[in-house]
C-alpha cells in the first residue's frame, strides 16, 4: 500500500539566471565598435538530477548527479563597418 505520489522521489526545482549586455560605440561615420558580455548560470546554482526511483534498494530517493554546467562567462568585441 503506497500513496499515489512519493514526496521523497521528486526532483528539485530549477534555479538558473542568464544575463547579457551589449554596448555599441560609434567611432566614426559608418564605423561602430560593439562590446558584448554574456553570463550563463550567473549565480552558479547547481541543478541536481532526479532521485533514484528504484524501490527496495538502499539508494531509493538519493540524488547522485548534477545536470547543469557551471558558470560560464563570454566576452566579445565586434567591429561593424
């Protein structure tokens, strides 16, 4: 006799924030310099995988993996003419 849903076998939620910014600077007529900065998973929150759902084992309900990437920063400079 088991309930319809097992609270210990639910996966944790997602906490992720991506951010980007672009700065265009006009150098001369017809020449623009663009600076771009992007951050993925800005606060470096881990996102854990789902728990083990195999009933009757010692690992039931145990989370043993991480499914997202760590913080990534990316910068770029582009010359538009």
